[in-house]
């Protein structure tokens, strides 16, 4: 209880001085300009991240489709690669190389899509958190001080 009383007395003892001079307004204006600059920089950064994610998405889809079309358009009786070994597992890999590589490519494309979607979700969450934590309208409340 003594600590609470001491803190209360400390806060009550503080009497802030508010002067109506040009220096105070200039300092507030500079601070608001700095906040606005940081907000604009953050929005531009998030916009660049979104554009990068869209570009990666489009490039991944196009390159994956081209590669998948190339794999599936080759003759089926010719394997994609040959292994000159007569071992059981290696022979099976050579015979089924087309299906295996198409499956691996499809899995990589799916993984890439999930990663891009996760990154876009994280960027949107960060933007939402920053917009919720920013001051609402500081410039509108500066000129409206309570009368003494």
C-alpha cells in the first residue's frame, strides 16, 4: 500500500506546463511529419512485398506448367533419364522416372503456393497490427485543447 501511495503522490506532484508558443507547435508538427513518413514507408514496403509475392506466384505457376508440360509431352516409352545398372530399385526408378518427376514437381509447386499464401497472410497480419496500433488522428486533436 505504501508503494501505491508513493506512486500516487509522485503522479499528483507532476504539474505539466503547456505553453501556447510557436516552438511547441513546430515540434509537434515535426513529430507528426516523422510519424507520417514512417507510416508511408511501411505501406510502400508492404506494397512491394505484395508485388514480389504476386510475381513469385505467377512465375512459379508459369515455369511449373511449362516444366510439367515438357515432362508429359515427351514420348512415354523413353525414360527421362537412364541408369546403366541392373539393380532392382534403380531399374524401377528409371522406368518410372516420368511419373516420379511429375509428382515431385507437383509437390514443389504445391509447397510454393502454400508458402506464398502464408507469406501474404503474414504481411496482411502485420499491416493490420500496425494500422491498429497507429494513432487515429493526432493532427485533429492538437488544435482542440480544453479551455482553462
